[in-house]
């Protein structure tokens, strides 16, 4: 059963230099999960290649191994879809590469050092800042499409009892927040280059 979804907007990301990634940008003020919404659109055959869905708040965000990922207002939470048709081996190490892209952006643009805990966790000062969820649809040994979710604690100060000793945010550690859409644009521009290095083309 589909969870309640509210306040959907089709928006445009400025300064994108991508071919497909992020060109179809959907923003939700509140949603159960950006990752779940991507899969719903796949199931309903209502998704276009490169679709990126961002949420201001997630009520049932998804982490690795089905764990909950809590997202409060102005944190970074987005998922995207890429249609593919190539050998799944070309995806080897992709999650780590995504983490390296994020770490590079934070270092160069915000002077923040991010540590990567393999395979998919992002840490600052010994506490978890965010994570990456990579899911694929594979037929035989061919990857048909890729669904990736990224969550980063941007402005959250108060964490529940389960997380308060192990999680942190940019606001809590450095007393500043980043512009979420600015970060997403930087990520999309960098990530699509990496995909093109692995394959000859992205299906439009």
C-alpha cells in the first residue's frame, strides 16, 4: 500500500551539465521515502531516465539492510534512477566511488573532511554523517537500471536515543549548513562523468 505523499513539485536544478541525471527533478516537502518512490515509479512505468527525487522530510527513509533512515527538515535526502544495459561487473566498486565523489565535493567546496567507512557510510569526527544505498535490477549478468539513495545530515541538531551517540550533522560539528540543491548539482555533474567512464552511453 502506498504511503501518503504530500507537496510534490517538479522543479529545475540550475547549473546542471549532465545529459540525463537530474534533468527530471521532483521535490517533496514530505514523503515516506525517496527510494521507495523511485521504485513505485518503476513499477508503474511512470519514470524517465535520470529522474532525481528529493525530500525535505522522510517519514520512513530506507538505509542499508532495510534499516530506517531518519530525515528531518533541510537534511540531504535524494534518490535517482538511471536506465542501463551493460555487464553488472562494470558496477563493481560504484558505491565507494560515490562516497569518494561526495568526500571530494565536501573537501573542495566546504573544507570538510569526510571519512569513508566501506562500503557505504560517511563519517566526520568519528560519527556517522550519512550513507549511500545502491540498488540494481539485474537480468542474467546485465544491469538494467540503477537506483541510488543518498542521505546526509545537514542541519539536524537533536537525534533520538538510538542515534545520539553515533550520529552527527554538519550543523552540529561545524555550525554551518550547506545549500542542498547546490550540493546535488555538484554531485550529479561529477557522478554522470563517472558513469560515462564505465560505459559508452546512457540510454535516453
